[in-house]
C-alpha cells in the first residue's frame, strides 16, 4: 500500500537522494531540490511502498508562482504525490514534467499553458567547443550587477538563491553585463544550466555561446553531467547548444496551471 510522507529529516532525504541517484537526468529537478541552497525553499515528498521509494515530488517556492516537479516512477505513485502537492497549492503553479505525466495534473489543475521544451545533455565524448570571446565568472561582490541584469531582462527563471547554487559567467561591454549564463541547481552528480540571457542589442555575436561554454566546461571538469532545458521552437539556441556538444535526451512539458476549486 502506498504512503506519501514529507521528507523532513536528514535521514529521509539521504535515503531519497540515494534512490534518485541511479537516474539523475530524469530525476534532476527533484534531486536538485534535495540539496542546499534549494532545499531551503522546497517541500519534498516521497511515495513509499513498504520501505521502498516508488517516486518523489518537490514543491519549489523560490518563485512567486510555486513549481511542482516529479521524479521517475510508476503512475500510481506519482498520482498520489500530485494529489498531495495539490493540497499545498491554493492558486496558480507551474510544472516541468514528462509529457506523459500531464494527465496526472488534470484532475486537480486546469492547464492554462502548455509549452514544449526538451532536455539536452553535454556529451563528454564530443567535448565542448571553445570560443575566442572571454566570459568571466561573476564574483560575489558583483551579484547586484547580475541581479539587475536579470531583473531588467525579465528573466522568468531567475531567483537570487540560484546564485548560491553554483557559478555564473558573463560577458561585459563598457563595464556592464550584456550576456550571462548560470545554474538552476548543482548536485554531486549533475548540474542544470539556466538563465542564459543576452541583451537584445548584443545578440548574434557569440556571447551566449561563450558564457555557456565557459560554464559547462567548468562543471564538466568536476565529472558532473551537464544538462539544460530549452524551448523546442528556440532553434537558434538549440543550434548553439548542439555546437557546444549538447544533444537531446527527452521531451519536457512546461505547464502553467490553475488549482481547481
């Protein structure tokens, strides 16, 4: 019989990390929320059958709209977790999930928007391309400059806590940031790139590629898998990532949802 329990203790989180570590690519978002700093703003639940973890769910609250993400697992376990999560969400939420999991949300949420994305992973055997453009690591004392850049460019996936998770790289022109790339999360085995943004006036100059290459090279040097999500209709970005050694691994559904009354 399935039981859903909140993973509030260090021991329960340790068990869950170990159960998800076998498939870090599919489980990346829940796995990332199990590590600091994202753990501070995440509620983690697991569905157990006896002592065995069948699936897990995280409610991430760093954004104004909370996100619900699921690990791999049987549909029955994931449905129980979505039911648990729905009780914690009074209004709107978002989710990044496998397309086959969308139906699990529809009992509790109205789908307001469905955006098609894909997960790409750097192939270590290909190597990461290098560029003549210099991208530099953003130091702690320059955080406010980076934060202002993302706020000014309305980066929907940016939350300041992510700067604590791992490195950010940027290209500057005349003393100001015009392109940047960073991470959403970093675990001992996998890192998720994000917030890859270039000022409109400086696009098509290779700046985004330079930032992404510097960041991915740094993370790959620590033997981590390097992953990112990208909209399937963003062909220019996909072309850049493919040149840097990334290839598609799976489809992702980005959902904006309204809790049913």
